[in-house]
């Protein structure tokens, strides 16, 4: 995915990267009513390499959001 925000070609929702393996993501539509890209003939073309820096930045945002919502990143028992 380029630096510009990509939109789903089927529902126009902002696409997201979903980490599926170390350094590999699949570009998906987060809209639960939309099947993109899983209704495409070639899903493999939606796999992208993801840098360690990008993974760490996303983790920082997630941890910051956890602290804001009060979960603090603590493990649940």
C-alpha cells in the first residue's frame, strides 16, 4: 500500500494492513459487511511486506490507546 490512503474498491472504506506473519500483512477492508479482498480471484496480490519500523509504530499506537482506555496493556487473568 502506498503512503496515500487507499480505499476499498467495493465499499470505499479506508483499507488496513493486517499482520499475518512476521513482516507480512494482507491489505483488507475492515468493514465486516464487505468481503474485499477475499472475494477476489487473486488474494495473493494483496499480501505486502511490512517493515519492522511500521510494526513497531502500530504497536506504540496500540499501547498508547490501551493506556488511554485504562487497560494498560496488562494481561487478563
